[in-house]
C-alpha cells in the first residue's frame, strides 16, 4: 500500500513538472467557437479591398472580380482579352485603378477604349499597368532608394513607368505624364501582387 502511494505521488509530480515545461507563449491569434480555442494564422494576411475579402490563394483576375471597386477594370480586362494572361502563373505586379479612377478619364476616351475596334489600344493601356515579376511596396521603395529617388519599371507593354516617393506613398508617373498614387499596397495573389491606385496610367499612344 505504501509503495502504491509513493508511485502515485511520483506520477503526479512527474505530470506537474511536464506541465511546467510547456511554453506559456500564447498563439499569435485565437478565436473561440463552441467553447474551443483554435489558432488563427495572421502572418501575411491579405487586406480587404473595398470591404471584400482578398484571398492569397486566388489569382489576380479572381480577386479583382471579387472587389466591388474594380468592376470597370475587370470589364476592361475581359474586353481586351487579357483574362487568360492575368490568370496565368506570372508572377505579375498589377497597379489596379479603381472605378473612381476610371471615372476621371474623359467619357469619350473611356467609352472609346471599350469599343471592339479599340481592343488593341485597350490592351496596351491595361498592360501598362502590369510589371512582370512580383514587386512588393518594400521592393519598390528599395528600387526608388537605389535609383536616387526614382525607379524605372518596365511594363508588360514595353514602356517605362516611373516610381517615386511622395511622403510615405508611392507615386507613379506614366510615359504620357499623368500620375497615380498607390492607395493600398501588397494585396497578395497566387500569381503576384496587386497595388490599388487612384488614377488610370496612360502610356504614350
């Protein structure tokens, strides 16, 4: 009996020590559902765009289609025949103008781009918003610093796009001279990254 009590005490002490050896560091984020706590991964989580969830497992076209503020862009990508390209492996860096950005373009120009006869022109405008490779905001900032305050980006249509800093924001200047600011950066995609911008960049025609 005495021996049994000693063995029980030893097991109890051993379990207590094992418990003390566990890390007290909490998980990064937890959520409680049905009384159970489940770890939630937040590292690298995507921001929402226009209130819509952006999933890093979806491609550029899929996420843009889910955005309520990129309807004009998606319609233009479809009209220009670039859905397959931007759904491909990439990776691509896309500077994505919002619906408000497209509304700043003169209606005669904007409507003209959407005509079937202007398909190639529209494709050129959209490709000017695409840079091959994945460039995060940090990558762009590093290139701007390395370039003495200016980075020259080669777009998918072959023309240059200039990136500079305006305070903490990244400012883009097109080959035709108009400017756009990155209003939301680093929206991760399965085939690259999207940076939301507030104006349509116009290449040299």
